């Protein structure tokens, strides 16, 4: 297990920079044109994109975008507003190694079926078990203190939120997420974490015990009884004659 805990950095983006202003303009263009792809590197160029460390909250406007391409970015944060991208189907921040976690709101992208994420860089990944920062001492803060409960969407301020880590499956990856919660009731409404990971929402920290690689493998081992094995063998045998007949027909042609 990797016990070196990364410090969460807040205020990562210069919002007065040329890069930020151009990205905001690009988002407006994509929203206005109804384009189904959002690929900032192509939209604002490599040089400006290399200076982007989070995405604007205005991505909530991208209602028709199906594909988000963030390959090789320097991003450190994805804002909760990604949950409002209702058409999102494919999410690709591959090789964005500074992305260690994602907002819980990404689970609200109900059409998201495919993703490409560099999972080894993530907190809690089963291959190296990178330690989760302790949220009590190092909370994630938000621009202008504007946030909502990740579950019920009630508007709250930073001082009211109860932040928790939870690992869930999204798209084709299992990723750590940060949930901002307004109450114990909303904490109880969180789904069951993915198998082989910390089995409940948590605050992180060096004292957190994560499952071992062996425990992860055990959780993902499919058990087949002798009865099922025999049945599978019998079904396999019955299909053989049909396969041979098909081959014979093709050969006769």
C-alpha cells in the first residue's frame, strides 16, 4: 500500500488568465452550436490547454455533448457540474495523471457507458492503494463557496458540507469520488461501494485500512459450483454436433 498522502490543492486555476477566458469562450461556442464533442485541446490549442488545471462550472451548459476528450491534460479537478452533462456517453481523461479523484456528481450522467481513465494514478486504486487525503484536515473547497449536496442537490456552503470519499464504478472504470453531503440522511443514501474497495464512505487519512490486492482478487473471483460446471460441460457437448453440421454445410457449398 502507498502511504504517502497527497495534499489536496485548492484554488488551482488562474481565472484571469488568457487560457481560462478562451476555454470559457470555447464552452459557450460548443453550447451554442449544439456540438456533441467537447475537446478543449482542439478548441483552444495545446499551449493554452496546458495551462488549464480545472474545468469551468459552465460545462453544465453542454447538454448535447456526448464525448469529452481530455487526453494528456494537466487537470487536477473536475467540477461537480459535470453531472449536468445529461447526454455524456464517453469520458476520456486518459494520461491526465494529476487527476486523483472525481466528483460524485459524475454518477448522474446516466448515459455514460464508456470511459478511459488512468486508474493507477487514482486514490485507492487496487494496484497500488494510493492513500486518500484526510478530509477533516484538508477539505476540498469550491470557487465562491458555491456548492450543492451531491445527493439531494440542496444548496449549501462549505462550512455545512460533510465531505466523504467513496469508490464506485462509472463508465468502464472504478474510480474514487468526493461527495458533498448536507446531512446524515444523504450519507445513508449513497450507494454501496465497489467490491474490493473500502466498503463504506470514509474520510480518508493514514489510518484508513484499504483491502489488499489479494482481498480485491477474492472479491472479483467468480465461484462456480461443481453442479454448474457439469451443466456447462453438458451444454458444451450438446452444441458440438450443431457446430459440426454447420461446418459440414459450409464445406459442401
